[in-house]
C-alpha cells in the first residue's frame, strides 16, 4: 500500500507521465529513474531542484481545461476546399487566458466556433480532437463526436461565446433583457423574477448605464460599444468556465477598447473563468493573454508565454514579422516600421512545405519541401525548421 505522505507526489508523477504520453513524448527522456526513486524512497516530500525544474518546465500538468489536438476544419465551396483550421493544437489551462493572434482569414473564428461544436454548415468537415475537462478529475470529454443535444449542456454554461459582430449577432426583434435572459430560462430553468434580477446585475457588471431601463431597449437603440458589452454580459450570464471572445474590441474606438480590456480582466478575476481571446490586435492580445498563440493559414505556428513573447521576442519569423509591423512596438524599440513582405496566399492555394516560406526571409530549400515539425523550447512551442 502507498504510504499516505507519498500519495501526493506519486499522483503528481502519474499526472506528469500521462501529460507526456498525451503529447506523444517519451516520458523517460525527461523523467529519469532518479526522479522515480526520489518520489518513492524519501520519507517526507520536499521537491529537489531537479523536480522543481521538471515541474516548472511542465507547468501545465493537471491544469488543462481544453486541449485542441490536431484539429482540422474544412469548408467546401464551389467544389473548392478551404482548410480554415489545419492541424491546430493548443492547450488552455484552468484560470488562464490565451490570446490567439493572426491576420484576417487565418482561422481564428473557425477555431473558436469549433469549441462550441455548432452543427456544421453544408459541405464542411472536421477532424482531430477537442478535449474539454469539465471537472478537476483529469477526465476529458472529446466534444467533436457529441450530438447537438449533448452539446447543449456545455454551450452557454461551460463555454460562453462573445461573437465577432455584436450588433449582427443580437436579435433585432426582441429586447436586450429578454434575449439576455433566454439562457437562464431555457438551460437553467430559472424563475422570471430571478432572471430579471440576474440580467440587471450582469448588465450592471459590464457598465451598461441604467440596466433596468437599458434592458428594455432593442439592438438599434444601442451604440456599438453598448452592444459589445451586452454580448459580454450574455456570454457570462451562464457562469461559464471558459469564455471564447472573438474580436471583442473590433468595433470599438480606442477609449472603449481600453474600458472593455479592463472589464474583461476584472471579470476574469471576479468570476474565475479561463478565456480564449481571438484578435488581429497584437497589443490587446498582449494585455489580455497570459499566453500568445499565433495562427497562420489555419495552423498554430507558435505558442509562447506573453512575457517572453514581448520581452525576448517571438520565435517564429512570421510572429516576429507581425510584431515588427506594429506601430507601437516600432515606436517603443525606436525602429522603423517593417512590413511582412509578400501577400497572404489564397486560402485554397497554400504553398507546400512551410506555408510561410514565400514570405520568410530565412526560408531554405527544406522549408519549401517539408512541413516544419513542432518544437518545444522551455514553455514555448514553435513550428519552424530554424529550431529543429
Ligand atoms: N462558411 C464558410 N464557408 C466557406 N469558407 C469559410 C466559411 N467561413 C470561413 N471561411 C473561410 O475560412 C477561412 C478562415 O476564416 P475565419 O473567419 O475563421 O478567419 P478569421 O481569422 O476569424 O478572420 P477575421 O480576422 O477576418 O475574422 C477564410 O479563408 C474564410 O474565407
Ligand atoms: S520553416 Fe522555414 S520558411 Fe517556415 S518560418 Fe521557419 S525558416 Fe521560415
Ligand atoms: Mg474572425
């Protein structure tokens, strides 16, 4: 029988091993026999420097909330296949914020919508896995095979979605209050008086003026910023564990953008959810995310903690290009603004090998031929031959 004082370390070791296995890494490469002996032989558990380092390197152990693994999403239009998401893999941890950045059409919305697992549009296909951890017992549910009915217990309650176009997503025929409360009535069967109370509370949380009056308004009576905040309130009303925010700043002026950024950070602290924030705006991504994920041509080509991304520079040549093409960064570094050369290829006609090779200043022959592998460097991942 396991000694009680060894239960915790052994569980941690087990988690660490399953984490390696899950990611297709041979555990013994990192966890040598010595590590095992430490756990089993010592009477009281005090991690050694080696163990501390191992745990720091694999800080994600046991904290996963959502693992998107080799996910593909393809649309077919006029017999042309568009791979909007191409083998994307990324992990969101509990209470973490993940910013996904990339140019228009790189697949941000397609990826976020895939987590909601909405019924597929005509002629579209998906593959891979989206594993969600509804509880802390480390048992994931792969969302993709679930039916629409089965997904209902997750949508709005486990996952809240802030859509990219707030005004277009709200129903123009019913009041803001009524549509905000629908989720509480339909999924959580709450009583009318309680629903009204909660809607007023949440409209207040997102700083909608006079919530009890504003809830009687229709969408055309809201400003763009107010509509955005109503969508944030609606996404949060079901008390989700993961908030999926798709360009929540796009239709706002810079002052309101700052207010919404502040609001999201405060709400995250108060409500303790994790979120994924998709945007073109690399500066906002840095303010809102603990971790940055960069997408290009439907692929996630870099994942890097935000601090390292901005302070030590990104790793992938495309991510570097994005950062150096940002006016505030050029100003901060006292450097001229640099454009990424070339154009974004058509979504149905990506180049072979590394999709970025026609625009990459460091491209070599192998980049044109083969797809770069995913390399792990400390807490970052990068898909580029420069690091292979
Ligand atoms: N319903 C659809 N049918 C066909 N193609 C689609 C559909 N929705 C998206 N696409 C294509 O999939 C690719 C990814 O689109 P997506 O909207 O996910 O990108 P995005 O990164 O969110 O872009 P943006 O920054 O402009 O919002 C694009 O090439 C787009 O044209
Ligand atoms: S794999 Fe090659 S082409 Fe692609 S980003 Fe790296 S160096 Fe550039
Ligand atoms: Mg989008």
